[in-house]
């Protein structure tokens, strides 16, 4: 039920069934738009309650892949929303929940975005994809490309976790290790993609990864009986998830899945102190985040010195009445171990950054004891057991 693509910055529109990356006018991000009135006829609370499909494709009316035959699915989505009462008690939050995205088929929430992006690229005739990644996105892209019989060319920093490199190779991807950070990997993709005939599926540089990530908001609303939490705490690198969820809340109101005028969650962007361009921009009151020099942190997924969707992240945080916060590597490690020990949830360091942030925000009074808070555990900790 997709109708067209729309630039999130200048408003220019594009035909939906052509291959696009960024807006040709302003080089900003494009969003798919849908006939929500038509979608609302079938995408109802009652209909969702009876659907046997449990993956993210159960929300197919608001996803961009037109033909079911082109959906490349490994069972992504449908992750649990779990209580974390013992850790919550230690930090003074009585209604603390964790969305455990490590249950996705490639071990992280990147499976959502890449399932949709690679499916749509394949539907539009793409044979070869490429992207830069700190780790998890490369694994997901490699897996879904393999599922679709496509070539994947992934570029990762040389110090990316070895288990993630091994998974890419196992899926048959062409892996290039780069001396530098994810933005350096992105520069290589930008240089080579036109020469090699690769389609770039980098974060927010094509319109469809965000659509997979937005399904996290649909799931949370459904899991909370069509209510919304007070606060969502999200680890921010490229920021596709926070952007996608903010888009989804508006869609759900239009669809009638949420009550009109419902109070939306305050969105919290979490970064590491060693790489915090969004936090710095938020504190300085700017709409764009400048490149962060000498980026370093134990959490590779949020070691992203610059994000193409910076303005969308900052808009969502500000419009929601949220905040942007950074945490130290020491705070990340302490939270990782505490949540695992107290509530048996072993997340990646990026995941644990949200627990560390919740601890700080609860201590400052920014989050109140009785507020319902959702932490996004974006990936499994099994790739990072050396940190425990």
C-alpha cells in the first residue's frame, strides 16, 4: 500500500517503484509513504490478534515490499518484551522493561532493517548490495543477501568482533576490513559502489531499512495492549530505530491502532562518552551533529562518528520531550554485568548502554520511579562474552 517516497528535509516526492537512495535535490533521507486509510481496513487490532504470522511481516500493509514472494524472511521480529524487576529495583524504577532484540535470527535488531531493505532491493531488480558496518548490520546484510541469492559486499573496521567477521564469511559475503571507523568504511562503499554496480544499503541512505526498524514500535504497542511506555531508551549509532519508531507512532494514530492524541514516549538517545555526536548536538541546540573526532568505545555498534540521519534523530528526541545522554565504558560494563546477574538478560555493550543511561536518568530524577520504561537491548551478548 506504499504510494510514494518523500524527502524528510525538502518534501520532494518520488515514484515508489524506482530505485532510490537519497533525495536528488538535497541529499537527505527519503521516507516511504502509504495509503493509511486503505491499510486501516485490514490492519486492525482484531486482525493482528488472529494473524498466524509472528514475524515483522505481520505488519505488511505498512511495509514497502509489494509481492509476498519477494519477502526474504528468517523469522525476524516478534521479540519479547521482558520485565527486569531486580535491576529496576536497584536503580529505583518499578516498571522497567527490556525489548530483547538479540532474539532476532542474526542476533540483533539489524535483522529487521536488512530483511526489509534487501527484500525491497531484490524486488526492484538489485543483484548486488553493499554497506559499511560496525558488525551486526554486516552479518544481517550477508544473511539476507544469501537468502535472496544476491551478492553482498560488506566493509567493516579491522577491529570489528571476529565472530561477526566469521558470520559474514559463512554467509558467503565479500568482506573487506578497513583501517579506520565505520565512516571510513562508508567512504569506500561510496567510492566503489558506482564502479561495481552495487546498491548501497547504508543506514538511511536508502528508504527501506527504517521501515523494518519501525516495526519495533508496532510490536511494543501491541505487547502493551495498545498503550505506550512513558520512556524509550535507545542506543544510537546511525539512529535508524529511534527514527523509525517515531515515524511508526504517527502511522499508528492514523491507522486507528492508537488513540488520537495519545502521549508518545519520551525518546532517549544513548551514546558512549568516547563517541557522542548526537548528545553534543542536542546539548548545543543544533539540528545537525558534526563529525566526532577520535571516536572510541567498547561498544562498536555506537562508535559512529557521523550519521546521515542526524536531524531526524534530534527531531524525534526533541519533539518527544526526550533527551540525549552519554555514558562511560565503565558504566556500560557495570550495567552489562548487573542486568545479566540480576535478571538473566545478557546483552551486547550497546544494549547495556541503555541500562547505564536509565541508571543515570533515574538517579537524576529525569525518569520517575513509577514510569514505564523500555530499554532496547539491540543485540545478543554472546558475541561479547570476553567483556563479562
